[in-house]
C-alpha cells in the first residue's frame, strides 16, 4: 500500500523584514516617549512574534485530509476533511492580491497568501474559500483528486 | 515536497521517510534553510506513528542533513545538498556490495584504495 502526502512551508522574508523595521521604530518611539523598559520590550516582542506568525504558511495534504496553518506554531493548525472540498484550483496571485486587493469579495474568505506566485485555492462545502501559498499546488491537487475519487467510489 | 511510503517495502518506514528527504534535497525540491513539517503533523499525514517520523528526522540530523532549532522547527542545513547526494550514492554502493557479497568494511577498504590511487 502506498501512502502519499504533500507538504510545504512558505516563508515570506518581506513580512519578517517589515516586522523587524516596525518593531525597532515602535520600540524607539515608546522609549522616546518615556515608556518603561518592559513596555518597550513587550511592544518589540509582540510585533516580532506577529511578523513571524504572518510570514509563515504551512500546508499538508494527503488523500484524506488537509492541514493548513498560519505561523510556525503546531497548535494553530486547522484540519479539514478532503470530502469537505467542493472545488480545488491552482491560481497565480500577484502582489496586490497577496494583500487581498483585486480579489472578488466573499463573506467567508480565509487568505493565507504570504507571497505572489503559485497558490492553492479551495472552496469548501459551507461556501468558505481558502487561498494558501504553496510551492507546488499541482502536487496537492493530484492528491486531493485521488482522495475525492476514492470518496465518490465509496458513495 | 511529495512524500511517498510503501508499507509493503522491506525498508523500515522511518528509513523511507529519511530517503524521501534525501531525494528531495538531491533533486533540489528542498532547499537549504527550508522548513520541514513538525514530526507530529507529518506522521498524521503519512499515517505513521509520531515516533517513526521523529526517528527519521533524528537520523537525518545525525547525518548532518537537518538541524533542529528550539522554537523554529526542523530545517534543511545549508550544506545538506552535497551531503545528501553522497549519502544516496553510499547507500546504493552498500546495497550493491551486499548483493555481491562485500561487507561494509571491505567496501570502505576498496574506496580507500581507489582514493589513494587517484590522489
């Protein structure tokens, strides 16, 4: 029996760079305003952690489930059943679309795009749409198709 | 990267996971500094025990291909590509040698003798 899975971790260095600059600026501002040292440290740490969180997107796919998470932390992972995916496509997003500009509005959209380029786009049973930055959406789509065909055969 | 395990293979599952990583690095699919999924998450996706995935990661760390950093997960080491390619060739050599009746130490002597001739 073959067990196949696809995983990818996409890290956007630009988010980390912007976060670092912002952390230094805010830290300097708080210090200049007479803020206590713990307040300066807290603001710098909060911004740095947020930048790391927003810069990383992890995707894991096998024939049965999809694991999506923002940030490098294991606890933030969201697990979805392959049968809950109505439509899966590959899209190539531009810089503006990374930040949600030029993307058709939908009331239930989760955007996990951290850089322009290949992205996996999912539409779920409940109407939710999820876009996930990943290095090889084609490999993820092939595994999803295998899982959905298997589900259809069982039904 | 794409992971592929064959449960009917005679090779243990943790060795197959490690081989997937070595191959991906040698093929350029995994680049130096790239993060690998946490062992628990990989185990869930491959439907193996978490200790199996962890054993594979530990083995690759021992080989110098991966590095573990506290709070930053598992990453591919900067000098992993050359190491990974050499490891693959050494494994293939060991396998071929075993089929031909050579022990690991005899193969090592052969490699040393060839090395001495070439230098």
